[in-house]
C-alpha cells in the first residue's frame, strides 16, 4: 500500500509540478505577479544570498525556519524567512497552474487540428492519447525548469503544509514579526490579508484595529497581500463609471473580465493535483474518485473569486457585464452594450431591469440592429455552460451515490461540496472600501511577547466584517 502510494507521488512529480514563466501568459492590462506584494520589508540578506528559490530549500523549509525564528524571538529572521516562504509558495502555485494550463491548451490544439496518431477514435483512444500528450508536456516542463529540487511533496505527503499556505496561516506569524520590527503598515496588511480569508476571526480583527491607530501607519498602503489581480481592474472600472469616465471604465472592465478568467483558471488548474484514495481502486473508480475531488475543488474556486476585500459577492463574474452594458451604452456602442446585457442575462435570467435597458437600446439603435446584437459574448457562454454542467455533475454524484447502500459510498466520490463556503455577506464594519484606496478601519495588536498559543488563537473564527460603500 505504501509502496503504491509513493509510486503515485513519484508519478505526480512528473505529471503535476512544472515551472513556467507567467509574464507572457497574462492578459493585457494585468497587474504584476503578486509575489511583489510581500517583500517591502525583506532584509538586505536577500540581495546577498541571490535568488531565494535557488538555494535548495523549499517554501516549507522557509516557513518552518520562520516559525522557529518567531518562537525564538528572532523577529527579523522571522520576517525574512516567512516572506521567502510566501513568495516561494506563490511562485510554486503559479508555476504549477500555468504549466497545466499551457499543456491543456497544447493538447486542445492537437484535438482541434486532428493531429492524432490514428485517424479514427477507436474505443475512445484519442481521449487517452491527449492525456498521454499532456503528461509528456508536463514532464518536459518539469525537466526544462528543474522544478524537482523545489518540490514540497516529500515533506508534505498529507497536505498539512499546503493547507497552511492555502488558508493564509503564515500571516498571523508574519503580522507579529512585522510588529516587532516596527513595520506597522506591513503588519496591518498582514492582518488584513488573513482577515480576508478568515473574516470571522475576532482576535485578528482586534489586532488589526489596534494596528492602524499606531503612529507612523500609512493607511493608503494597507492592502490584501494575496489579492487576485482582477480586483484592482474591476474596482478601477467601477470608479471610472461612477465618475462617468466611460472609455476608461470600458478598458478596465474588459481587462478585468480577462484577468478574472485567468485568475480563476489558475485556481482550477491547481486543483488537478494529487489525491490519496485511501484504498486501491480499479482504473475507472480511480478516475471517478479523482475527478470528483478535483470537481469540488474547482467549484470552490468560483466561491473564492467572489471574496473581495473582506466581503463576499455572489455571481461576481456576470456583474462585469452589467457594468459594461451601461458603459458601452453611454458611448453609443449599441451592439457591444446589447451583447453585454445578453451575457448578463445568461447568469441572471430573472433580472427585471436588464430587459428594459435592452429595449431602450433597440429603440435608439433603430435600423442598425442585427442578429449579432442577440448573441451573448463567447466567454460568458463558455463560463455559464461550464458552471451549469458542473452543477449537474455534482448533483448527479450526490444523488446517485447516496442511493448506494443507504447512502454509504466510496470515500472520495462524495466529498462534501463546500461551494457555499461564503454563503452570506459579511456584516459591514470598518476597513478598506471597494471604491476607495483608504482603509478606514483598524491595526493589529503589537503582539508583545505573545506566546504561541496567542498566535494559534488567531485562527479562532467568530464574527467580523468590512465596510463597502459600493455594492458592486
């Protein structure tokens, strides 16, 4: 059993972990890599040691070194190692996700051109040929960028450390160490970053409220250090629309649409990782289990994309089209406006205002209305079709497998669907607003001589939220 599991991990190293540069794959208007978000307080040692990703240590090693430095009251070392750990994980995440996307596109290109090894799809073998081609692509990617020496799997077989990074649990430590090194603005940002992911943590909320009242705080620089890249574009487009800067609003909102898709696709690609079945399934059962695990993870990506600066927005992607419909209308680009409205209605068919807006466009456009007006945008159609189909698959799994043996089913096929992780919007409170760069909320406590239990206490969830003047 153990030998089989380790063999699976070794194969996963080839299949799943690859390094690709990301600048060329960002859509136009995308912001720089978020790795620049953390690092304002990196010590001079970083420059002396060269690229931190090439010293033979993984981001897990750096995280452990940072925690040990925290326990030893070595605050500067704590900052140094935790910043490197977060940067390393971010690079790892983007590299793995982008490599998977790149190889998926390459296989799709083979399918579209029909460049299969054999012209007929006997026994659905072309499907498996594409899988083999993607496997080969991923293997080449890993070899090309020598990603093996940075892999964390040998240290993290049970996913313990991956959970720490995915849940932003390094930030309470980083907050305390920033505070001890008198980097108050970064401390507030670290606290805020954690609260965006854990909006019900009252202990960290209190710390954040204390931090922004400290002398020397620069509230304009407080930010979510792990914020998705589309957020600035979306908020900028909303602000431009409110100020009636229609052309700028269109530019930013269109860029946000593409960046949103890219950011979510990165998250979805990262879901295609390893999976411990806990037993030895046959070929088809293994595929079904692993697919279902990945499916639930990908659906959570959609939920996670809706959490913006401490508040959850349902159906955030279609809201882009609502704003675009109005902005295009204001500059008399009626076809683009109508198609944006049709795209919005794909997701919100019961909306009562949008049909009225479209009737107005028809009246003003008069004889220029063509069949193209009534076509929703391609990216909206594809996004909606995927969302609808995935929901049907989830309901099929839940319903059909719950019927087996009184609801008992193979582990993995019926993993809990946590797509409603952010079911309710957080109650308003003080904090960075969505239409202003000014945080209007609080500072995190200095963490003076805080024991480990105090940091662990930061993970406790209660109720907290952030204000948001614009409802998106």
